[in-house]
C-alpha cells in the first residue's frame, strides 16, 4: 500500500485563515529583518550577495515559495492514507485474531525466559531478553541492582483489540464523530457490560481503543465493528511492530573515541553554540523515548529522566496529575499494570543514551543533547516487539507530558490509519516524530514500513536510514549500511547508526553499563538529539520548520544520492545556527567553519534568502 503521491505546492489550494495570518506575519517579520540587516556592512560584499541569490534559485525554483502543510484537512485528496489496509469486516476480524495469536506467543516467550532466568550471555545468542523485576517506586537518587531484575510479563487478559478513528467525509455532508462520543455512548456500555471488555479514548491522538476478552465470538465482533462503522468510525485491527536494532555486540573499548558519528554530524561544533545544559530547567526540551523502556537508574541517564513530581510526591495508586497514568513517576508502561518503565530489553536505554546521556559529567558516553528531559514510555516487550495500539498510547501519554520530540526506533509493515492520525494530530501540539527506516535492506518506497513511510506526507515526521563509515574522513567516508532500509521518497536522511556506543542496563554489560549496537534504531536517536538542541536554541520552532531546517542543513553524501530523499546527513552545527537565526540571534560562522568532512554545507533561513535577494537590488 502506498502512503500517497509526492507533495504538491500548497498554493494549489487556499489555506485557512490562521495560515493566512501566519503568512502575513512571516512577511512582516521578513520585511523588518530586511531593513535591519540590509544596512549591515557584510551585505555589501558582492560574493556574499551572489552566493545568497544562488541559494534562492536553488531553494525556490520557478519563484514559488516553500510551504509545508501541517493540517490533515489541507492535504489534497489521495495524499494521505484515509482508509485502513483492511476494511472488510471479516478481514478485520481475521486481523484481530492474528494479532491476538502473535501477542500470546510473545507472552509465552517472555514467560519462558523468566522461568529460565536467562542472563545477558544467553540473550546475545537467542534473542530472548532478560528482564526487570517490578520494584516499588524509588527515589531517583537511589539505585536498584539491575542484575537482580527479572522479566515483566505483559498483561494478556483482554487480547482482542480494535482501533477506531473518525471516518473522513468526501464531501460537505456531516459525519458524526465516533471518537468524541464513544465513552458516553451505548457502545461503551455494550463493550463493558455485555462483552466484558473496555473502551477508552486517547484524546491527544483521537483514537478509541477497545479491548475484548479472548472468548468474544466472531458474531459479537462483527456486530460491534459494523455498529462502529454506522456511527462514523473507521475500524482496524491492532498490529505487531518490532524494534530496529541489528546488533547486541558488547565492547570494553574506551567510550568517547567510539562516538565517531558525532564528528560526521558536526555535533561537537554545535555544542560550541548551544547545548540543552545552557538553558533554564523550564526550557530544557522534553524528549520521549517510545521503546522498550529506559533504565532510569543508569548513572549516565538518571539525572536527565523527567521525573513526574506530582506523582513522586502524591498518593500511591492515584493518578495525581490527571494524565491518565497512575504512579508514572519515571515514565509509563503500556504493556504492564506496574507502570514501571524499566527496560528489560536494553534497546530503549541504548536509544536514550544517544539522545541524552548526561554530557560533560566525566562519565561514560555523552548524548547528542547533553541535558534533555527524557520521558520513557515502555510499549516494546522483552522479546523486542510491541503493538500499534500501545505505541499510540505512548504518543498520547508523551504529548500530555509535554514532549516535543518523540523517537520511534521501531516499525512494522502494516499501515494503520489510527497511527497516521495520531502522528498528524500531534503537530498541533508542536511535536516532531523521528522514525527509524528499518533493517530489512529494503526500498520502503515499494515495501513500506511504518511509521517511517508516513514521513512522505506528514510534515512532523522524519525518517532516518543507517549510515556507516566506509573510508577516511571526507565526502566519501560514509555509505548506506548493508542492513539499512532506504527510499528516495519515504526516507529523508541518514545518520550514523553502525557500531554506536551507548548506555545499557548493567545486566547486559556487567563490565560497565555500556554497549555497542547497530541499526536504524541507533541512527534515529542521533537526529532526535539534534532536534532537541534546535529546540533549546529556539523553543518556538514548529515541526514543519524543524523539518525544513534539518533538510537545508544536509551535507550531501555521494553514496546516499538516490537512496534517501535529502541525499546526505544533517549538520548539527548548521541546524543550531539556523534555529538561533530564526529566533533573531545572530551567529555567523566563517564559511570554513561550515565545512565538515571535506564538503561545504550552506543553510539559510527564508527571511535571510528574501533579504539577500532584495539587498542585491539596493545601491552599493
């Protein structure tokens, strides 16, 4: 199934009044900036003018202005997936049964691992993770011996699950909102009282989740599905997704020299301008790791975990902050009633370390962002798999916790309208999603992987491939990792993701709580960290602006041309420069300072482009 065709210029259809006001404001801002900077001495230099005009010609072919859509309603018909892959009721039922079967098998795998007491050595061989014992809430300053932790077993009492979103109208005829009325309708009564299930609405993502016991008959499922359809609902089964790492190799080598990707991404030069440690506590960006959980007691992570103070100081067993989760002190767990987001798989802890292991603390590794606020949301189990519905619940939860960046180092081949709507809806809350492209060596323009493939049509989603080092420093030093998925439409950019050193729970690396992993799962968090740096520099950036600035920063890598849409890797320094420039903070490094790996990268904001074109017309 294809997500949709390429973007068309938004000028083809009128925007909303809000967008018109936004355009007017941008024009006024640009004019003000023009008059402010036009008189500056450096603008009189002819080479500077010619360079910027050349950039204008490249960025705005045919004189058309760039405008990225943010609203689902503004996307032309056929550009976005509006129908589920399976719409026939019998097919939906079959999908529900298949998902329940796979989920039950996952639970059995975790149970066997728990009973066998397997440790990290066995896990490296047979892909069965040791896990974590559910422990009472503890202070962030205290530390529980990780080696004593045992597997969390996912809840399985209600294994049959339906996801429902509102169906969109093809014309002006009104369609009732199933989502807005579901909890107060007789459908909720029917599900709870007659079928013994549960119905809940995820308000931040606009998705209704219905859980039913395994003894629900096909006839009961059919009646429920058809009733939801009549009430304006679009129904689909849940799907299984998996984490996207390819390696669990351990390493006792010195850590900092192994962070080779930071040099390729120009991260250290970005730190010269801004880290998340340079802003106040209130302005540190919140980054959600939707994954297998995070070892929130890891010495290189615990100071960056965004502790829920209301729950920490509240009443046990009570949702003190009203966010829908009870006792979510260190994050949330969507697969176990414990709500303990401890990592029993190591994947999420590794991802979190790349994003935000505490920087400049004289310990272990350093995350790209140094001091972000990390919100763990566990929806992937010890066997490395999870469900779309649990992922959507994580998205909903993370938005409630104030996250502006969500990292998704996971995916699956089945598209989901519910997931698509959830991702799109969060743009209104200023949320950017970074998605791993996957590790099947596949062109995902043809065999799509989700949520990565949604990056083609959603302006708040960026898909990331895995780049590896193939030669000495320079434009030819990087190539696409052999395992990495790719696609010049559905994958935007690549980041280093091979042999990446980062944090893991102690049970996986008793020698030092650090390990090397490879995969697009390791590439995506590098970009999430860069975006956190951008938001520290300019908290007002909107998702579509972030995506565009990252795009403009990209340094071309010849081996990535034709493999990813933007044909290269992002430049963290340039991203931070542009974020500061958009806020009105001037920082103009020498051109030589923008060279990295032997290639020259230019990133210019729209206002500066307009200014440069205009300044050429002014008298010398």
